[in-house]
C-alpha cells in the first residue's frame, strides 16, 4: 500500500505475504496492511514472485525480474475487500 503523510512524504506499507499455487494464483486472499489514520492511501501494488522467481525485495529488486510480476493499482480509498488475483 502506498500513501502520503501530512508532510507529503510517500509511505509504503506491506500486507502479509501469501503463498502462490503452481499457476501463480494466491492460495488465500491478500489482506491490506493496517493504514494509520495519518496516512492517505493512493495506490497498492500486487507483487507476485512465481515459481521461477528468486529472492525479491520491494524498493531494491527489479520489478521485471524473472518470475516476478508487479501490478500497481490507483485508488481513491481503501477497497472493501482483500485482493484475490
């Protein structure tokens, strides 16, 4: 989850890590992280590191690494339910 604080700084918050099945689908719904009231969420990124992927670190590793997909989604408010795809 990406958001802005009162000073205009971008903050990144991570939800729980969810295991993928052999086809690269979530084995359970990915919950959003707890977002403090002082942060205005503006986007989230679904990062999937498939079976052909290697170690990957947000903010450091390439988003186009082998086996990795990263899908950014712009939002106006927090979605009502978890991400399932």
